[in-house]
C-alpha cells in the first residue's frame, strides 16, 4: 500500500485495519498497522500489506484521539 499523507495542525496517529462486511464463508480479517501523519508536511508511505490476515472487503483508516483532526491523503495505491 503506498500513499502520501499530511496531518493538519498536529501530528496524527492513524491505524489501518481491515474492515467488513466479509463474503459469506470467509474468515473475518484481522491485523492492523499504525503510522503517524506528520504535521503540515506531505510524507510518502510504503506499507507492506502482510499485516492483513484473512478476508476483508475494504481498509479502514482510523484516526486516534479526538475527532477534530484532519488528515489529507493523495495517490493511495495497492501494489501487487
């Protein structure tokens, strides 16, 4: 998974987790990966997808802490 990210106003911790719903008969996905989007600086991230275990239908980017934080993303790609 590759992308650019930037936190607005402060550094922001983000956890990527597989999210449902899962296809019938598929095991629920598990695993997570946490990174920090740097304050006011566009940073390139290249994260191996090996943290994803089992089936999933999408990835959820969860911002830690209060909900008043903003993160900008650009060019999110899943590369095989």
